[in-house]
C-alpha cells in the first residue's frame, strides 16, 4: 500500500501540473479515504520519523480552541504549520475559517511533504504553499531575514526530537528564537514551541501538540517554561488521553497560545481530559461528546470539578509548584474514594454520608429518599424501608420520578418538533454537515437544562446515529432528492477473497431470485405503515412454524433411545439427530398394519401429521411472503415526497432517537438503584450477626463430622 501511495504522491509533486480547478463536496469522501490511508501510513512508517499523524478529532479541537471561525477571518488571514506532516491539522484550521485563507507549511520529509500537497488539492486548497526542509535549521518562510509571522500557527512536531539542533547553533540563531533559553540537546519540544511563538503576529493565536514532559521537566526546560508563563502568551493546557496518536501510545497535551491578550492574562486555563475517549481497535479515539466538552469548557473558561479550572499565576509561581505545570498538581481528576464505614460494618446501617453523596438525585427527587430510607436507630445511619428487590420499582413508580421523566420527555418533544421542520426542509443539494451541526447543537443546548442527565451523553447518541445511518441518508437526499433516494436498488453478488460469489449485504425483499433494498426507506418501515395485516399474517405463520418445530423436537426426544417408538427413523447422533419425511413414510410402508407395531405406527402417524402441517405452513408462509414482496416492490415507485419524509423523519430517525433518549432516562434510575443496592448489601449484615452465623455453621459442621465418625483436635 505504501508503494502505491508513494507513486500517487509522485504525480502531485510534478510542478508543471495545474490543480487549480475547484472541487465539490464529494472531496469529503476522498478526504475520508485519504485519512484512512494516512493512518495506515503513519502506523507503518511514522514511528521511524518520530512524528505522529494527528487524528482528525484532535485537529478539530485545536481549530476550535484557537478561535478560528468565519466571523473572525477574511481572505487575507494566514495560517502556518512548521511541521505540517500530511497537512491534516492545517486543513482543519482552514475548515474552521469557512473560506479560502493563506495556508503555508513546511515538512522535513520529502515524501510526506508530497502527501501534504496531495491533501491540499483533494480539499480544494491547490494554492497552499507546502515546502520541504528542516524548519529549525533552515526555515523556508521568511520575509527578508526575519521569520514570516502569521495570524494562526499550529503544529504537531516530533515528540522529544533528539536531533533538533542538527545544522543549527542555538546561541547564534539569526532569528532569535531561543532568547528565553536553549532547550536540552536531546529534548527538542521547546525548540519547536519557541519557533511557533516567534512565527506568531502580535495578536496571533496558536496551538501545539507536545508530550506531557514539557509541563514538568526541569533544568533548561524549567527556565523556558517560567518565561513562557510570565509572558502571558500561554493561554491554556489541554491534557489528552493516552494512545490517541498513530505511532505512539504516550499521552500528549495541547499547549494553547494567545499573544493578543497576553498582557491582561491572570492565569493558565487547564483541562484534564484524559478520561474522555472510546476504544477504537488498538487505539483510543475522542468521541464527539469529548470534543464538544473540551471546546465548550475551554471557550467558556469554566471551572468543572475534576476536569478544568483557571489556575492563577500566583499559584503556579508559588514555591511549592515553582512553575511546574503538571496537570495533577492543579486538577484532581481521580474519582472520589468509596470509603468503607467501620461502624456500619460492625453495627449495621447505611452511612448517611454515602446517601448525602447522592445529593444530585435528592435535589430532584427529595421525596424518593424519604420513601426509601428511615433511621437505623442511631444518628448518621439509615436503613431501607422496603425489601431490596422492590427498590427499582419504587423509584420508577414514584410521582417525582414520573415528573422528572415527563420533563425530560417534554424537552425532547420540543426539540423534535423544531428539528423535524429542519429535517423535512432539507432537500437536494443541501449541506449535510450544516444540517447535523444545527440540530445537534440545538439538542445539546436543550438538554443542558435537564437535571440528572448529561447533555453530552444525549448529544453523543445523536452523533453516533448520524455516523451510523443519518449521515448516509442525508448525503443520499442531497445527491438525489427524497423520491429518487427512496427507490430500491438491486443487490448483486460479488467475489470474496476466495473468488467465491457472496451477497455483500442483506436484502429487504425478493423479486423472484433477485434481491432488492431501499437505503433511505427500509422495507420494515414501509411495511409497518402500509402492510400491517400482511406482516401480522406472516408473523402468525412464523409463530405457528416455531410451535410445530417445538412439538416435533419434543416428540423426537420422548421417543428416541433404543426402545423409543421413533428409534427406527432417527438419523444422526446427539444434537444432530433428525427425522426426515421420507424416513417416516418408508417406515410406515414397511410396518403397514401389522398389529405388532401398532404403537410405533401410531407414533409415526402423529409425527407425519405434524410434518404435513409444517409443510403446509411453510408453503403458505412462502406464498404470503411472495405476495407481500410484490406489494412492496409496487409501492416504492408510487411513494410521494410527503410520505417518504414522514417515514424517514418520524418513523426512522426520530423513532430511533426517542429510544436513545429513553435509554438515558432509564440509566438515571439504574445508576441510583445500583448504588443503593451496593450500599444496602455492603452493610446488610453487621459483624456480630456474622459471628453468630459463623458459630452456628461451625456447630453444624462439627455435628456432621461426628456423625461420620470423624474427629479432630
């Protein structure tokens, strides 16, 4: 794959080729394919280069936290990446601008620089200037003898580059990048950061991905770090989960820079987002909710317990910290310890302290606490009023929980009403990305007002369904419109790796032996709206067949074995035993009316009757399914746009999202019930009772041993 990729890169490296023609939205698809290819390339060959491919999720975070947007950019806006790799980070910044801005980047590796140029062309930035060369030793972008400066600078430089000073004498640097100090010979992280700062205009914004070591390593780096903090340019630090980057598993952080407000800055805003991710194969990946939470929190500079806070300069400069920026010094992201209560174990009772820790629930459901608990007979301890198995139903059935449920459902209904108008208004040549951004942001804002629910979890439900289904539907509608997009397509067989013909996907219905499906309006949704009677008839036949199959299995098992009445017709052994209609027919013919085989003849005839019923049911089921398939096939071409929109928006999209939201509501009760159960079981049996039970069991064991004639000393 890498060889083929290299050959493709060669085409894009030819300077005589003109790639200035505009690209349409289908480049999103090319970009996705390119990113997949780059991940493979980075994993296979990136390790040796010391530079790790930036996942698109991290690039998106950077683009948003540096504040680039259509409102604050213009055609003259400039962006720069001194270690641009394949250019993905630079392109995410450009995407945030929402317009064509000046993009410039330098990449040390010639092949990777070719990749970056190809990437720019694929994403309609053919004028982006990508040059190859060593940024630190020989920067290409200069204005005269000075480094060129930019409005936005972003980078994911090689982590802890041990050869950063090759070809460079830091003390004689003509660009004065190392005035704050010279980085260690074997640790080049701050060399790249200082280059970035020098390349920023006086009001510029920037961000750089660096290993966590830059936050706390001492000696020369400690000196530079102190200067960085005192300058006010360091706006924030975002700690990322480990194992995000292709080619390394170490955790990294985003160092956010802002020269515009440096003089007025009072501290450094820190986020420890190390727990917000999902496993994706061998790597971790930021979810949509993780990205949104990071960006929201950073842009609002919000203090969130165990997640983020604005750390004043005085605290950082305090001798106990001495400009050490290691995030755990300032943010304790660990979960609170679940403390065992000794007195509770000795005398029983659930500590009120543990119940008070569920204050978020009791604020919304105060009467539920009173309904579930009473005093255990001494201050500070409680016990359940009702048996443990009844706790869940008591919570679900309580009026306060019902009111909470109704409030959240009303929020979803209000959002659904507004979103349905936007979704049904979407049409051919629409922009799916703008659509999902609008309805997703609205959903997030709606549920921020909901108690007990995490709005980001509900937002993630929508984004997961978007990635799974809605996105493909939206692009199909954008390309073909509602009516054409709903029509069926034939599924054809393809050859697998063994050169055998296989069906690549499931079908919705058959027309003879040909298979068809509709991507936009799956047949089950169409059937549920127009052919309920036919569907129910097939379900009834399926139930009948299942009953007959069960009766056949039971009869075979009851009459198997050497003396079994059906032993002569059973074929196979163990779980593979079976009886065929032919074997039954042949045996009946063989024994005829011989009175010596009357019981066997009766059993065989009963089995034969069930087989006949099964055969009739299968035939009728096949005929009914064929009739329904014919009706389905005839219905799709007759569907109106209004009918299609109702089925897709209401019966497909919103039905799925409604179930997802209900799942989040159920989780509230399940979490509360689970914690109550845990506490109740933990303190259910006090130590004296345990001692009594141990004594009782000891006596019983000794008595049994005595009866058996055994004894011990």
